[in-house]
């Protein structure tokens, strides 16, 4: 009996703390947080590299991806396909593969959308499985906005790889929804380019492609709205909004209080 009461007490306290945490996250989130997508270097969790933004295209939609522009600025493209074995291994719902070219510069771009984790196994495992050597693994930074906007960087994984005298640079990042979406699919954006002269020159034109062309094509902007859910509730509903906020905060606090006061 003693242990049962103790367990019930701890469960109430824990439930109240968790509920309060979710309430505070919700109230302090951007007003239209459900419209935002997270871009990050991991597909299964948020990291310090995350960026909150709005997408121009619905990456969970095959029709939207079919409409992704074949010409981006001075970069023209053609679609290409991998072998059937690659598609079977990826097990992806949506897959777009294109080669964008500008003069002598060449970029291969993949958009991979899936609900299963096997589609996003570590890219270095995929690379090594294809016989490539990983010469360097790092995080690439792309400047996509100017200060004082705090959201100025898009972070991506970078792999420098080589095979039989050939060298490539690969960068990739993931996109997923966190709030208000019933679709739990993840999208990976992967960009690769052959190193024809130097690593620096190759990464420079990848950087130029992402910062000056691709980012504005894929996303509306990286500016998070200043208005939070709580501020919107107060401005839109006045006293009723304030009452709702107080109620949302007090309920989980009350649960914690009941748990603390419960006798063992």
C-alpha cells in the first residue's frame, strides 16, 4: 500500500512537470508554429544546428516535388536515375534526382522523402558501401540571412570522399515538422559535386548555389516571427486570452501540488 501511494504521488508530480513544460513551450513558440519546418543535421532529433523556417514547396507531396524548378538562376538541370537496387534500398516515398550545371560547374541534387528510418541511414555508411573513402567529415555553414536576424546560418553535414582517383564533396541536411502536423515524414536534401580542380573551388560554388540560389527557391525566409502564441492570445482575445493562459499554466501546477500533498 505504501509503495502504491508513493508511485502514484511521483507519477502525478512527473505528469504535472511534463505538462507544464509542454504548455510553456507552446505559449512561447511562434504564433503559427505549425507552419514551420525544422532544418537540422540529424533526422531523428533536434540539435543546436537547427533552423526554423517556412518551405515554399510541400516536400511530402509528389506533385509539389515534380514542380521543383529545373532552372535555378543560371543553373540548368536534367533529371537522372540511380539503379533499381538503390531505390529498393532507400525505400523512399518521394525521390527527386537532378544534375544542375553552370558552365563547367556541376552539382547533383537529391530530394528524398520517407517515413522510415532506413531511408536515412548514416550517409557515410552508404558512401563506404559504394566503395568510397571518407577523407573528412565536418559540418558546413551557409549564410542565408543578414544580422541582426539571429537565424543567419543553415548547417549541413559535409563529407569529403574519394574513390579510384576521383574526389567529391557531399553536403546534406534534413527537414521535418515538429508541431501540428500529422505527417511524420522526413526529407533529406543532398548535394554532391565532383572536385575537378580544388576542394576550395568546388565548395565555393556549392556554397554559392545554396546561399544565392537554392535557399530562396526552397524556403520563404529564415526569419522567425516575433509574436508568440501567448502574445497573440492576449492581443486577439484580451482578458479572455489572459485567463486562458493562466488556466493553462495553473492546471499542471495544480497537478504537481496535488502530487506533493498526497500522503504516502
